[in-house]
C-alpha cells in the first residue's frame, strides 16, 4: 500500500511538471547555461541557428548547477548545456526528472593547480587541497587526485565519491570542499586545488601551462545538451545540435578556451 502511495505521488509530480511546461513555437528554444565562456559559445550557436536553421534561441543564464535541471523539468526552459553525464546521473538518481541528454559538446579538462608549488611531487605532507563541493565534481576531483598518485580510491563508478571513501592518503592531505566557481579565487590560500577549465581560464590560469596535473583526452566528463525526454525527437533539437557543432562554434571554443576545449563528438 505504501509503495502505491509513493507511486501515485511520483506520478502526480510528473504530471505537475508536464502541465507547467511553457508552450513554444516549433522554431523556438529557451536554453539554459551557466554564466561564463560557455554562454558565449551558445551566443555564437544562436546566430548560426537563426541564419542557417531558422531557429530562435533564447539564452537563460544561471549562477549555480542546481537550477538549470529544475528549470528544464518544470518547463521554464527547453534545453540546458552546462553539465556532464556523471553529474546528470547523480541528479536523476535523486530527483527522477524526465530529462535526458541528446548530444555531446566539449570536454573541459579539470586540473590540479597551485600558487605555492611548481610540481605535483612538491606538495607537502598535510597539504590543504580545495575540491568542488557538488557531488559529481567532487568525485571527479578525487579521481584526478588518484590519477596523480596522491591518494587511492575505490575501484568503482561511485557517483558520490567523497573524501571519507578514500582508501589511502599517504601524504595526509586535508580537503576543503568549496563551490567550483570560488576555487580560483581562494587558490592562494590553499596548497592546491582542483579547478574546472571554465573557471580557470577567466582568472588567468591556462590548463596546459599552469596545471600541475591535468585530465587527458580520455576523460569521461564531456559536457552534454539535455532536454525533456518527451521532446527529445523534435526536429528543432536536431537543428540545435547542428548549430552547436558548427565550424563557427568550434572556432569560438578554440578562441575562448585557448585551444583547451576538446570536442567530444
């Protein structure tokens, strides 16, 4: 009986989301992004979409990683472009939103940076390391630290890997969990920090030049475009992906990310 009750509540929530979806024209898309260089990429795609495919894009910017998926599920926007699949998996595991990825964009490699040390081997015992405070990026940061041989972690695809799950920490590193956007600003106060490329570059940190250790091209953390599942086969989203994969967007990514953004499609 209790399971039926929960099922009815879930169905009611899904119906509520469906009823609140804003009606758009067949050539109109509201797309959510996080403020920063990736928004500039969508600005380029917006022009391509209108000139070549007759689409009208409305860009809606957000300041955190939570609201874009909520806004998509509730119908305030029609697509978003800010996250990778591991992050979306964490969200869907908890929220059960009726949304999914329709295409891949760029890999923005995460790096380990320091203002105090020049080599990863120079990090001292007890060093304080800043990592992202959202579950997916925290897991990504810990995997990067493990790849740099600073720690060892469980051999699994745990979507919510945390410092408490570290197997071995020979340098007795201490971890401070901080909002991803804040890590470049507080880097001078830390021994090192794991920083996403989209936040590193605007503060003058160049991944290939400045990172003590950097993700490679085999990174699974490629950014994706997400829409509501019920609309994923609409022609306008196929046109959206063509605009986002256009030569103009590739050229803009090369310029904005100083050739650090890796096409993931």
